[in-house]
C-alpha cells in the first residue's frame, strides 16, 4: 500500500509553468484587477466546467499510469487518456489554469496562460527526446497519437481508447 501511494504521489505533476503563471496572474489580479468581460454567472459556469474537466483528466491519467513511475518509466503508458493524448496531464493542468482564470474573472491570469503553455511545450519537447532515447521505436510509434488534443482528422476513435 505504501509503495502504491508513494508512486501515486510522485506521479502527481506540479508543472511549474502553470503554477507560476497562475501565481503571477493572481498576484497581478490582486494588485490591479483587470476583470474578464461577461456575466459573472456564465464565467463561473464555464470556469468550473474547465476546472472539473482538467481535474478529471489528471485523475484519470493517474489511474491509467497505475504503478508506472512517470518520472522514470519502465514502460510507456498507452491506455486511458494516454490513448488520446501523449500528454493528458499537461492538458489537464492547462484546463485548470484557464478554468481558474475564468472562474475568478481575472484577465491577468488568463493572459499568463499562453506563456505558461509555451514553457510547458518546451518541457514536453525535452521529455519526448528523453523518451525517444529510452524507448526508441516504441516511442516513435506513439507519434500517431496527438501530442495534446485529438483532432477531427485523427483516425482513432474514442471508443477504442476506452476499451
């Protein structure tokens, strides 16, 4: 039980770019509020929906990873959300960032999303080089899976990913 719990806790990603972006955005929001346009009730509905989707994506990614230590994997995780995206946890954190910005109505926090996402993308490219070196052809075959979000032309069906 302790080993499974410690692996789970190690696998919970805390991507610094999103955390820093959210922190800077919130700090600027407190110092000099710049509200997002629109009705507060609609922003909250949309924001909480994004937060829920991001949290669900992160949780299902952790479940799919199971006992695999994502920091030092001995195999690639290809089931669950990983069947649809090579980086579902980063997508989940992006949704959390955007959802928090929309929920609190902070233009500052929303403005920090793109720089944070660009920083995360640089980290992803570095991780992909490491995974390519570690897994070779096994990782190369994952190139058919979208890096972040599935797109309409992608021939893979969601129902296959959930099997």
